[in-house]
C-alpha cells in the first residue's frame, strides 16, 4: 500500500510506478483504491464510473480499467455535498456531516465486494493499494475507509510517501508516524521522499536522521519528474506552470469553479506546438486561437460564474472576430440556448424561473433537458466534423442531460451517431462546436485535424495527421516513470512475500 503524509504527496503516481514495475517483472499487479474523491473520472467497459487515477494505474498494470479497482467514488458538487458512486453506479447524494453516519457500512461493503471481484477475475495477482489524503486524521481515523483500516484488513506492507517540495518533510513524516496507533505502526515498511530537486547526496544527512529517529529505512528519494501526468485533483491543476513559450497556437481553457474531467486536455498539453492557458473567471480572455469550455460537475452554477465574470461577453467578442469555441460535455450544454432542470438536479441559479428553465449562452441552438438518467458509455462513431477523410470520434459519455438541435439546418452533427455533438459556422470563419465525448482529443488523427483548422486560420503549415493515440504516449511516460522508480527506490522490503 502506498500511503501519503498528505493529499498531493504523489501517491497516485507512485502506485502507478509500482504497477508498471511489477508488470515488467512478470507479475499481475492489481491497482485498488477503496474510496476516492475526485471529479476526474473514467467510464469502464461496462459503463461504470471510476476515478481516472485508478484507470491510469490499470494501464500501468497492463489491464483494462474496471470499477472494482475503485469501488467508492465521491464526486463533490458544492455546498458540502457529494454524489456517491458505488461500484460504478450512482447511489445518492450525501452531505459531508452525514457521510460516515449513513454511508460508512455501505461503503465498506462496496470495498469488500470490489476486492473480491478483482481478485476473483485476476487470481494470483498482487494488490497495489493507494491510500487517500493522510492516514492519521485523528477526527476521522475510526471511520477511515481506505487507509489503515484496509491496510490492517489485508496486512499490507505500506510505503509512506512525503513531498519534500512542499517543505517540512521531517515534520510530515515524524508527525504521521507519531499519530499511528501501536497496532498500525508495524505496517509501515519504509519511507519515500518524493519530488526532490538537485543532487540527492545533499539529502544524505537528512536521510540518516530520519532512519535514526523513526527506525524505518528511507527506501528511496524520487527526483522531480518534469513529465506531465493527469493530476488527481484541481489543486494540482492550479499549480500547472506556463510552458512552451515558442508554441505556435494558444488555446484558452476556462477554469470554472466546478471543472471536471480536466484530463481531457492532457493530449493538447502534450502537443509541442500548443500552449494551453487556463483562464479563471475574472481574468482576461485575451486573444487565443481557440477557447475550450471543459466539463463541469455543476453546469448551471459554472454558467452563472461565467456570466457574472464577464467571460460570456468575451466569448461573443472572440467569435465575432472569427474565433473558435469548443465545449466539452457540460461546456457543450452551456453553449446552448436553454437548459431545463425541472427536478433541480443541477442546482438552482440566482434568478432562475420556477419552471427550472435557464438560459444558456445562446451560441448554439441547443435545448438541454436534465433527467434522472445518466449516460455512461464508451463510444466510437464515424466523425462528420472537421471535414475530410473518414475518422472515428472516440471517447466516453458521462453526463446527465440530453440535448437536441433546434435548428438542424444551421447546427450540424459532428458524428454519424445522433446526440454526440454539433458544430456551426459563424461570420469571418468563426466556429462554435462541442461534444459530449470525454477523451475526444486522445485520438491523434482527430486532434490534429481539429488543430489544423486553427493553423489554417493563422496560415501555418498543417500538422501531420498520422499521429498515434495519446495512449501510446502515456505508455512511454509510464515506462519512464517505472525506470526512474526502480533506479531510485529499493523495492525489496515492499515486494518480499511473507
């Protein structure tokens, strides 16, 4: 089990590294995180929701992601409430103060079931567990579903990860160990210092001090990795630095309060000729080549934030100058004319009518109606836009609400399968488009065709469309991560079987 001294210590990537190392050694690693809180989600082959970080770990292990790897997923939706997902299916909404009273036992049952299903489907596999946050939050320890309760249940050998970049690494480690109960302390087999900059020998004295004062070996010092991996939560998203000053295209991404599935943008981050600039409400839009409105867990509230900040009017000016605008899932819904929420599933907007009808940005003639059903499905369909030779539009649906086009002569489908998305041409070469498909940019040929529209407008030479799927690049990054992990970490105390 990979535990951390805090959220964001690097547990997800270290667990992914372990999975890839074990796979390369001929084992079958089984990634597992009992409970995750994240808006960065994936849909598995059965249509179930799970955290993207466990999907990444599954790919590292050479397996297809499955919801049993993350049996409890909490998706925050504001006002101290979260949607609760058990084994891939939505089972309700809870308030934070009632979660452990109402959901502890069902959550533990889902975790036990997920473990059983995973081990039954992969007999002989080795579980690689990931903890959540800190394992020693004293007000929550007795009700913690996914850290030491699970480690004790499985007698897991635990690696404690601390992020030296944040500072205070000695206090992080010593304080965490001091707060462990006597029965938990023997589970910790070693310490990993993560995100170390500079020459490792400069930490030799600190390493020796930690080993003397804790009685535990420091199993490794992982260097700062400059590769970009999907962040676990939006805190890491805020820490992304501007890159590629010589990029030829700039794409603005609206960083709205309830942004979700921001891993959709990773393939664009990885394009050498593209610079993404994240724009919060209140910040100027500037003059980008295109604007993307990403997914949202609270579409109506994010729409309100977009309007209140003046970004809505800036988007209109962007289009009036011949700009491109692309909406993903909730971002697509915001582009429409009207959003109907008769059951209050998306939350109320200030000034909203009693009917639950809310005005969209009016940039695409779409009507969206929210119902109780949720679309969760992997999809591949022939693309109709951008025009050119036949390509597949690939990704997964994960949304409430169904949209219909009110003006079929103007608003054209982007795929042969109805309801996946639409596009419309505007004055001076402007284009407004959107899709319900998360992961749409993973397809190299489709992504390059979309980028070449932007490049044509700037009279730039087109990029080659014979581009591999983003998954191939992700595989190479995972290999490099595993190589760095093996080079800097002594795995023997973790991997020796009892």
